[in-house]
């Protein structure tokens, strides 16, 4: 669990600099939901991907990631929020990567703990 908190805590440092560089209000409802969609898409879906051996499940996970991201971008577009820039794409990829790395460490800890019990 220490590794998870190390990865999660270390991820805050680049995240802080991304937010400062993009000059976005992280605590607005739109940006908070946007970040949570990407983080938990990486946390749950990509982390689960590394433990599946079936190609059908991997394809399903990738399709569900693209679906979650597409729905988020579509709702932003329909509300009139134009955030698709190169900087925001890099930000989104970072949050997705940070979530997946945190998810991998958490799920590996959880699986090791379940095997002991």
C-alpha cells in the first residue's frame, strides 16, 4: 500500500505544474469532473487490463476507455466548452497515465492481499 501512496502522491507534483501552466480552475465542477473521468478511466479500466489474459476483454476495456473519453468530450462540446488543445490533450494523457499507474499499484496490492487470506 505504501507503493500506491508513493505513486499517487508523486503524481500530484506534475499535476500541480500542469494546472499552473494551463491556468485552469481545478475546483470548478467541469474541470473536477473532467479530471475524475480520466483518472478513474485509467485507474479502473487500464489497471484491470494488465491482469486480463483474454484479447476480448482487452478490446472491451479499450473500447470502454474510448467511450468514456468520447462522452466526456461530447458533453464538453455540447455545453460550449472548447478545451481541445494540444496542452489539454497532454494534460488528459497525463491524468490517464497517472490513474492507470495508481490503479496498477493498488490492484496488485489488493491481489497480493487476497492471495494471503
